[in-house]
């Protein structure tokens, strides 16, 4: 048997148990993204100067967003919910190249890379996304 306690400061009668649980789960998802963001450089600033740290923070936030959108739009299975460390090891550190030829982009990847199919699937999905309107 499993029991769960939910403590809140919501005034009595202002929310049903289902609404409170949905709000709690959404907040837990946000906390998980923050935890994952800390492993992308969000938790450590490189300098004592404000301008350098502000640029570092912007780049870290961009990395967090790129990882979240990549997992949502391009990846499936285990990598869609993987931690940033696993994504770095399996996808971002791959010995691969993007080349252009015959007016097309090609992904050149070593045949021995264990996760080449995941990377090629993500690259194919990226190519099939609609282009933004300009």
C-alpha cells in the first residue's frame, strides 16, 4: 500500500485534490529541468566580473533550452528523457560531420559509433521540421 502526503498553503476550498496534484507534478517537472540545467553550467560562474557571468548565464540558458527542444522534437526512447551527461556522451561527443553536397546536407558518422542510429534519426527529424517563416 502506498500513501502520499500533500502539504500546501492554498486556502481551504480553493482547490480540489486533483488540481493540487497536477500543480505539484508540474512544479516537480520544473524542478527537474532546473536540476538538469545545473549540469550544463548553470550552477558555476567562471568569473568575478558581472558581464562575463551574465554572458555565461545566457549561454547556459540557451543550452538548457536547446537540450529540452532536442529531446522533445528529435529524440525518442531512452534519450528523450536522458540526463544531459548521457546526451553529451552519446550524441554531442560523436565523431561526425555535417557536409553539403548536391544541394543537400549529409551526416557523416563513423560506422562503429554505437549510437549512430539515434543520431541519424535525430538528424533526419531535424531536416523534416518545417522552416520558420521569414
